[in-house]
């Protein structure tokens, strides 16, 4: 909504773009049957979000998306 104001907003905008460009949705995080390509796009996008957000916002994003990434990693051994 509007022009991003801080680092966390810019990182979230890139994350949203990556989701859109790769056909990802929030529910994709819970789907254990996604392809390897989709899996890698999802993991990479989520990691970029919480690694680059910084500060408290990065910690909060890391908790949520770190857990979601772990679920995907466990289903794609």
C-alpha cells in the first residue's frame, strides 16, 4: 500500500514480487507436494525476506518464515 517507507517495506515489496513472479501464494508454504523448482523459489524468497529486513521486523519475519521454510525442508528431503 503506497511507496515503501523503510528497509523492511522494500524487502517485503521484493518478496511480494517474487511470490507473484513465481506463482506462489501464502498457502504454498503449507503444500508438501510442490515441485523442486517451486520449492527453491519459495525457500529463496522467504530467506531473502527475513535476512534483509533487519531489526525487530527481521526477527519477526524470521520466526514466521523460518518455521514455514523448515516445514518445506522437512517434506523435501
